[in-house]
């Protein structure tokens, strides 16, 4: 039982660490924009794309257009960190933390698998200098992986915590997986009764 409790705390801490790692990765290069003549490149961080950051182009300061999708993932990551931190104090947050981080991870995975032009708006930069191509940096995929890992650790924490509460309590009889199996069996038997 001590090993199970230690694993439970470890998964809880790893969920927070993976979520914070995802947040830190937002400050690395998300997109690299190359000029049409191939002479200059511009590295854009995820935080710049999410929060209308400024960038220096040919001696002029240009305000980037906000990517609402990257901004939304940034906010979901912050909420996921908050929920993961609150799992130490409130038991109900053990459901919310993996759900939020899973949503953010799937959204970031969609962004990482899509064309960069769909999520990175370079029109404000194009007014100053002609840019030809946009490519994602490694950080976009790393953020998605970190968020999905945080969600996996959150689910592991949820299942271990549930197992600990069921084995230590006399009133609770079934863990979450057993309750799901029981629900499916009951549902199946009720469907068979329908004429």
C-alpha cells in the first residue's frame, strides 16, 4: 500500500512537471519565417504568437497578429497547471486536471499537424518585408507531447487515488474501471429488454 501511495504522489507531481514543461516550451521558437530572397529568417516564439508580441523587422517594430488557437492552448495549459496544483488540496480536481490538459494536448497536436500558415498570421510582417515560407519549430510538437504526457499522468493519478480510496474504505466497493465495466453490462442487459 505504501508503494501505491508513493506512485500516486509521483504521478501527481509528474503531471504538474509535464504541464509546467509545456508552458515553458511556449517561450521557445514556434515558427520560423524565411524571406522570399532566402537571406533572412525570423524566429517567432509561441508566447509572441499568443499575446501579440512585437518583432524587429528591418529596423521597424511590428506587432504580430494574435493566433487565437495558440492563445487558447496557452490559456488551457495555465488552467491545467492550476487544476493539477489544486489536486493536492481538492479531490474533485483530479478529474478536471487530466481533462483540461488532454484537451490542450489534442488541440496542440492538431496545430502541429496542420500547415503553419493556418495558425501563424504573417500579414503584419509582410507589410514591412516580403516573406516566403513558414515552418514550425520543434517546440510545437513538444508542447503537444508534454500536455499529452501530463494528461496520462493525471489519469494514472486518478486511477491510483481511486484504487487507494476503494481499498482503504469499506463503503466503496468498485474502482473506476470496474464501475465502467459494470455500467456497460447493465446498459447491455437493459437494451436487450427493449422490445
